[in-house]
């Protein structure tokens, strides 16, 4: 080998000896150029600063430089360093390997953490270019100078799970200490850092961090280091005739106890690169120009310099470090992957840059979870849906309620001709049942969410269930209040003339209420319709322990001005309830049970109002818990509908089964008849009265006479009112001829009611013995077949009484000392009264006065 070749190697030794002293290294190089023989190549360069200066100036001397230890990425710039080669892969050579690893585990989202040093920054910048366009996102890029904790915290805040680090050993200890504090370790995170750290590097720098050794090791567990492979692991003979394993054994034997360098294999392959380059150059010169030899090379011989450059680019052989191939002056070497396991690094795979293949050694890589970490928090949206068992239970209760409503409907229709049911407006009762069933039906729709129907169907249900519930509510309570209004109109309007309020008018009232509902609902649907909205909640850990996060979502029926529309609906329904309360209060004294539902209306309004207020409040507070919300809404609807139907129909059902006549009679009139019967039973016990009662009897007789005269005057007014209420004019001759006897009967009843038991008996006996002494008129015969008899037949009198009695109670009875004016109650059919069953016809007109 020519002498100038050995000088190149000696320069490398000198350069290595000066340990990156820029001044001494450059001086040694320039001295060798100036004073030494001509050198064919420059072999060496360890320190980046010295090597970069020398490599940049080599073009002027037409010298090719080959380095075995300079890994700085800066030297990869071929425009600046066209004559520079290296057998060791660049620091940037790990980036294609990292890309391959990311693709292998399908990690598409990473973050970088870089120390503010040029060497690491250049690797990071090159990595950004490698990942660009490969469908891998760098979600966060962090750099630090001394304290990495803030940057580590930011990475966690951005949900970075795969962290690509570029920092030295000292900073690595601080980084993992911060990772431990932020809990960025374990099964959810994967750290990928440089693999060229010294063995047990953490022991040297543990004191530079504030972590305990065990905490640091805990955070380090499982990290992956990436570095070039010092020696090939393949058992193949190299260009030297030795396998990499044989070379390593021979090297260790000759090294002895001396310090080992991981670059020795690249230096060994570098010698072979130079040898093969010179061999190809000599061969080329022999075939093209036989007069020129490599010994003729000088620093101004550009042609030979170009021949050396081209020959080195053609290098391709298998060395102890693997396949030796250059691409743009960069070594296409082998990159190894190691993993920190149980306080030691274990090789888990390698990347062949020449073939662009990644090989993961079986069963060597160990992740701390059941599977590789996810590249980000996998957010699995989970619909908060209504539980199927809960929906089934409430649907069953709803079906029972609808069956009950159907039973009430059957009862109402079957007994519609019964006096009790007929007086309670059966058609209005049917509407109450219909409204209750519509309210029940809305429960089925409230329970249907995205787990049962599609999004489009759900949006349609938002409108349908609102309409059904609103119309059902108005139908039920509108019908109830309408029939109560009819009772109020009859019993509270004293001056009203003959007027019949038919069911058709009540249906018009209910229709008007529904028309208001429809106007509100149609405007709501046209102006601001209900839409399906999705509310997302904070992420929750997976109950099954998987490396995913659950983001609950909940479907709602909402629109832009939801509060305004609900306020309008609630205001209208509230006014309707207040109107019902007013009617119930005004008709509270109506004493006919078949007509008076005021007590039950009040109870129904109270229960519905309280339950709706509580239900609305609880439903709003539990809107993020669909099961609780649906349960509350369904139970409120079931309770309100059931209690309303039961309060309306159960009392009627019980009364119809036990005593149907009592419910259709005036309670005060019934009490008077019963009292009269009791008085007649006791009259026989006082037949013998002492003489001292005679004077008392005379005084009572004179008072009786005075009251009879007053009754006579009032009877004239009664005849006028009776004629106004009749359908056709009728003669009153019969009534005028016989009213005195009837008034005598009235007075008898009054005397028996107001006097003591003994006085009643005496007065009654006296009047029975002298009926004509008190009156000058006699009673005409009732056996005449005169047409007047037909006018005052029981049928005609019964028809008139149904219209006369309410007015008489209010206008006349208070004046003569009868029942109180506030006790407004229509009379029952005269045929059901004891006075009209087995008594002489002379009592018929008297009953009309009651």
C-alpha cells in the first residue's frame, strides 16, 4: 500500500487523539497537507465541528473524506460537503426506522420533545419532513433548555401518547422524572428516545433529578431506544472472510481491558471501503488510461479526484456492520430497536435501510398493557339510552292505565241512560277518558330514543309526542271544566230565563280550547320546530378497563327559543287550571252529588299541579340521566292521568252500585222529608196535652194565619214565574182554586219543623179537626175530566219542576224562612219524592213551591 494512504490513517489517529480540539485538529490536517506527501483520501473525523470544517474545504484539494464516527446530520448536505462520506449512519438515519415502527403499530399521532441543541434540533426537523405526507400527525412539538416539566405537562394536555424524544442522558433523567410526576408512563404511553446512551446511564444522572431511583425506573420502564447497529447480527461471512461474531471475538481478544468503542466495526468497514475504492479506481485507470496511475494524484488533479469520488459511490459489500452502501454519501445501515425491560435494555427489532424492512423479534417487545398503547385517547361516543327493562316496566304500567281507561269508557257508555251518568254529562266523560288515553300514549313515545329509532324518526317523534301530550291534557281537563261550567251557569245565574245548555255547546267550548292549543303548536312547528340535538359530556374511563375513554352523548328535542315556547304552553295550561279551580270553588255548594264534581276537580287540579311542578323541576335537574328523567316523566303522566280518571269515575261507579237515587236527590230536601217522617212517629206520644198549652196554641194559630197570608202573596208571583218557564201559555184556574189548601199543607210542614214536638202535635190535631174554619174556600172536585186536569197532571208538573226549582230556591224560600239561598240544588223528579207517591193530588202544587 502506498505511503500516502497510511498517512491518512495516521491523521485520523491524531484527530482522535486531540479529542475534538478544533485548533489542534485543524493544525494537524493543514500540516499534513502542506508538509506531508500527497494524500489520496482523508479517513476519519469524529468531532462534528472539526469534521465539518475539513469536509467543507476538501473540494479545493480534490480529496474524498470517509468518516466512521461523525453522525451529525449537518454533514448530509451534499451541496456543501460533496466529497464527504461516512460508514456510520447519520443521526437522521433513525428517522426512516422510526417511521417504519410507527406504521407497524399504526401510530398516526405523535408528539416531539427536543432539547435545545443543534444536533437534536436537526434530527427533529428531518423527522418532521419524513413524517410529512405519510399520514402521521405531529400534534405537538415541544423544546426545552433545562427544565422539561412544563413541556411534558403540555404534551399530556394535548393528549400525546407517543412521544419522540431527542435529548442527552442528563436531560433524559429529568424528562422521565417529570413524566412520573405527570403519570405519563405505563400502558397508555410509549416513549421513543435515542439509543446511544451509555449502559446504566440513569445511575450517573439520578442526582440531577428530584426523583427517587425507583420512581425514575418506573417511568423509564418500556421505553424504546433507537440507534444504529454496531455489528451485524447476521451469521454471514463478510468481505474479510469473517462473520461479524468472529470479528467481535477477535476484536475483544486484542482489545483486552482497553475501552471499547461502538464505532470500531464502522472503522473496520471503512478500511475496506477505501481499499475497494482504490481498487476500482486502479481498475478504471487501467482500462481507460494506461499512462495514468493513482500515484500521479495531486491536489490539483481534478480528474483523479472525480474518479475516486465515483468509485466510492459505487461501494456495495457486506461488512461486519451489515451491508455497506452509500446513497448520496450517506451510509444505508442497520438501525436497531431496544426496549428498557427490568432495568436493562433488550434488543427487540432492527430496521434494514437498504431493503427498507422492519423486523420485530418475536416475543421480545413487551408493552405494559394487553396491547400496544393507542396514539391518542380513543374517544368512543356512547349514547346514554333508556334502559330496556325500565321502558318495559313503565310501558306495562301504561298499558294497565289504558285498560283501566277503557273499562271506564265501557262503564260510561253502558250506563249512559242511567240518571246518575246522564246528569254527569256522558259525552264530556268520554272526552275526559280520551284525553287520559292520549296522555298515556305519549309515554310510549317519550321512551323511544336513538337506540330504538333512527335520527330522522327521533326528530319526528319530538314533535308528535309534544302534540299528543298537549292535546290529551287539554281534552281531559277541558271537558271536565266545561261540564262544571254548565253547573255553574245554571246554579249561579239567578236571573236567567229558561235556557238549555246542551252538550253541543260544551263540545264547542272544548273545541275552542283545543283550537288555542293547535294555534300554539302550529306556530311553534312553523317558526321554530323541534330538532334533534346531541349534548356531549366529559370523558369517562372505560368500565371494562380498556385503553379508551367513553364520551357520553345524549339526545334532546330542542329549538332556538325553547324557553319562550314552553313558557307560552305553561302559561296557557296554568290559566286553564286556574279557571277549573274557580269553577270548582263556585259550585262547591251544589248539593246534588251527580252534578257536583267540585271536590274531585279540586283534588285533581291539586295533584296534577303539584306533580307537574315537581316533575318539571326534577326532569330539568336530571336531563343528563335519561333513565331517571324518563322514569320521572312517565310516572308523573301515569299518576296524573290515573288519579284524574279515578276521581271522576270511581265515585260514580260506587254510587251506582250502592244507592243511585240518593246521588240524584237534593240532600236538603231529602233531609226535610226524613225529618217529617220522624216527627209523625213521635206525634202519637203527645195526644194528651194539659190546658196550659191552649193559650200557646192560639198564639201559634195567629202567627200561622199571618204566614199563610204572606204565602198567598208569594204564590201570585210564583204563578207569573211558572208561566214564563212553561213552553206554552197555560191556564192557572185550577192552581188558583186550590192553592189555599196547598198553603195549608206548607204551613203544617213549617209548624212541624219549627215548633217543639208537643206543640207540633197539638197544632196538627187542631188543624186536622178544623180545616175549613181557617179558610173560606172549598176545594173543587178532583175527579173532573176538565182539560185543566191534563195541564196539572204529574207528567206536566214533573217537567215544570225541573226548571222551576232552582229559581224558587234562590228567589222565594229565603223570604219565607225556607232553606238558605246559598244552598242551590235542583230538585229531583217529583215522582221519586214521598209527597208524590201515595198522597192526594192536592199536594202537587205545594211541592213546586219547595
